C-alpha cells in the first residue's frame, strides 16, 4: 500500500517537505491555518525565496500529487493520511530566549484528537530536548481509543538555498522512536534515499532532538572561533584567510565554516543556540553551555567592528552616503531574520549616515523590518555617489565585483568587505581604501 502523507505547517520547512514528498511519489496534503497562504501555494507562489521550490510545487499541484488545504480540526487529513509530518515553527519566546512550543503543541494535540485511522505523527520541528517524549505522552492521552496513533521524531537539516536538494538527497537521516514498527514506516517513506545508502541513524527521542541543535551549535562554534581569531589578526597583524586555510588542511578541523566575516544570522542558528542554553539551564546544567553565550557576543562584536571600520575610514558617519550590499543573512535566500548585514545597515543609519541598500532578493523583507532605510533596485543605484561601499552578504553578483565596475559611480573609493570574498590587492592597486575583517590596518 502506498502511504498518504500530510504535512502540518506550510512555511519554509513544511512547503519544502510537502513538495519533496510528492516528488518521491507520495500523495501529499499540506495543511495551514492561513487561507491566503494556502491559495498562494496552490498557485505555486511562495512567500519566501527558495531556488527550485516553486517549480516543484507547481509540478505536483498540476499532477494532483500535492494539495494544500485548511483543516482546522484535522478531520480531513486525520481520516486520510498514514503519516503526518509536523513542520510548524518554534520561534524564540517573546521576551525570552527559550523556544516557543505553542504551535508544535497545538498541531500535535490537534492531530491526536482528529485522527481516525491508525497512523504515525512525525515531528520535524527543532525543539528543546524532552519535548518529543512529552508529546508522545500527550498523543497517547488524546488519541481515540479505537485507533493506534504514535509519535516519532525526524529532525530536518535544511540549508536555505539548498532545501530541495537537502530533502531529496539528504546526507543523513535521523529518527527518534520507541517503536520498530514506526521505524519501518519511516524507512518506507525514505526508501529512495536508503537505496542510495544514505546513513540512517535510529535512536531515542532525546538524541534525535539534540542532534539538530548540536549540529547548529557546532557550526556556530566554528564560525565564532575563526571570528575570534580575526579580532587577534586585526590587532597584531596577519591574514585571517591564510590562517583559516592553514588550519583547515588538518582533517580533524576542516576548512568549511572557517570563513571570518561579519558573522552568522538567520532564523535557526541564533535562536537555536539561545534555546539550547535556556534548556540546559532548566536541566540544572548552567555551566555546561556557557561557551555559547561567548559565541553570541563574538558574533555581535563583528557587526560593531564593521561600523567602527566604516567610521574610521570616513572619519565620521554623519552625513556620509554608504552603500550596503546584501541584507539577507546568506545568499540564495530572502531571509533577513537576525541578519548581520541588515543590522549593520541600521547601525550605520542610526549613527547618522545616509544608507542605500541593495540585495538581489531581500529588499522587500528588509523594508518591513527597517522601512527608514533607502532600498534600491540595483548595485549601481546603491553605489551611486557613495562615500563608502560595505559588502555584507556574499551574493555572486558582489563576489564578482571589480574596481572598474564601481569607478565612475562612487564619490570616494572606499570599501569594507565584511565577508572577505574580494582580492584586496587588486582593489588597493586600483587606488581604493580597502578593508576586510581579520586584516591589520594602521589607524583603523
């Protein structure tokens, strides 16, 4: 029997998972509480940018493999689906640092009460350790006596900009479950990946929950580590990129995520490491994850360093025109949550600069957060008459910049490469004052 699949929550994670499950051959229903979002998804229109996903959604809406509906009491999917993936958000708590589990709890309990056939609920949301076991108890308590409903946990490991690829060809699959039967169902869901010998890790609830936050914390640690050393090389001399290359040859360390710059952001790493700190503190392990607090501080200091460099180069910020290139937290995304580039742009504006912002995909979302900034439609528009250009997101369009490409546009040849992606020697040879994080500058 071919499994029917529902996906609860059609945000970034849910919409991607639903489309990819349809691509794998399953009949899929995506469920959301927002009728406007459902209508947009049914037309293949996304409220966010993710390469390849709109085409995949349109393909399977047209094929009939994928539908999007509102289902307030889960009666439709509860009578139809065999596997229900919960992919709702776990934002940071308002006024706190822990994860807000309101949506996960509501979706899981609602499903348990609405399901009318034997089925499996699978959590994909990133949650604090202990959540899955608590929810498993609620599922047992709330589900109907006549049906067998159980819960497993299957964390996601998506990279924005590569979400379709990461879902269809994952580098590992992690399942937290207490049931061999439930594991067998998930092996059927992921049969295609298993045929390619994708590593399969079957474990308990707690380990499955911790795998995701541990991965994010480790990535944040590597980024923060190299950024801490960039503070040293800025003070004493040296080249942080060469240093990263040299230690990256050590196979125990590796070169990935050792790129010094303005730091990390987005909707996952910052909130997840803060939620992890909060959770281990709740467990009485206050000192276990204190290094995460220092990582957060390093990350924020890099943003302030960009502002300081800019001020030192210009002597003062007030009244100066500054072009900020890139305000998404990373390329191939329109996500500006906790974005270093957007934070830098706002800080420059607050200090009195006239800030002109250009991002290939992020202008609209950035404008919702900081409407007081000037958003323009091209790199040339941003750079026109600029006293300083600041690169904060490494889009290919910016990585391919040359001095000749900006000559005649800017008012002054001054540049801060906050992602260390351009060849400094070429720019300095062309007469630019050119600064990068992790390099020593006399007087800067």
